[in-house]
């Protein structure tokens, strides 16, 4: 009887570990069988990003098949922008500009951290990343963290990597990356 209960407990533990293999983001579980938008909507750290995706009309795109890699800025990253920047970008007349900013955080491929690290190493320490918004980011490793630099020289750090989605992967970042001004 003891052996059977130990085996069952181990099986349940293994299933739980599999079900929660993704890191939590914004205090919420992230599920591999949900798409980027569905998971982002559950993160309390990404309410500004979700509102911006809606305002830019990108919900349907980011719910599509992908695959996508999204470098997802937190609410704190948006808060660090100059005063009124987010409010101005959310205005209907700024929809195209907002879409450009957001798509500069999206790559049309699924790139897990190991893939990014390999590309950086293969390119001698820095790797150019083309985004769907036409921006070029530069990825490099600083210590044990991946850093992304936008075309303006602003650098964001990946704070949570490899949040797997049904249509790609999210890497949480601590700054908003901007297109060339």
C-alpha cells in the first residue's frame, strides 16, 4: 500500500511540475496552451501593454498562429517613459505610431533564451534582431542576463525568459524599446 501511494504521489508531482513549467508573470500562471494575448491579459504587470495592444488593433495579430517572440515591457517600463508619452500614444490619432512601437517588440519567430544566447555567441557577442515593426535591436549578454538595445541606444534587460505560448514565446523586459526617432 505504501509503495502504491508513493508512486501516485510522484506521478501527481510530475504532472504538477509539467503543468506549471512556465514561470509566473505578474503573479499569474502562464500556460503553454494559451496564446500571447490570453496569457498577457492575466499578468498584473502587463496591463498597460495589453491596453496598448488593444488600442493599436494588434490583438487579432498576436492571437494568430505565429510563431512570435514578444519582448514584453512591464507596467513599470511604460511608467518610466516621459510624462504623458503613454497617454499620447493611446490616442486614436496615434494608433499607427503606437503600433510601430509595439511591433518593435515582436519578432516573427520563436526564439527561446538558448536560441538567443547561441545567436549572440555565434555573432561574436552581439546579435542584430529584426522586428516585425522594422526596427533593429541588438542583443548581447551582460553577466547572466540578455540585454536588448534599440536604435536610440536605450537598453532593456530580459527579467523573465522563456514564457512559452501556443503561438510563440514571451520574454519580459524592464524598458520600452523605441523605433529610431
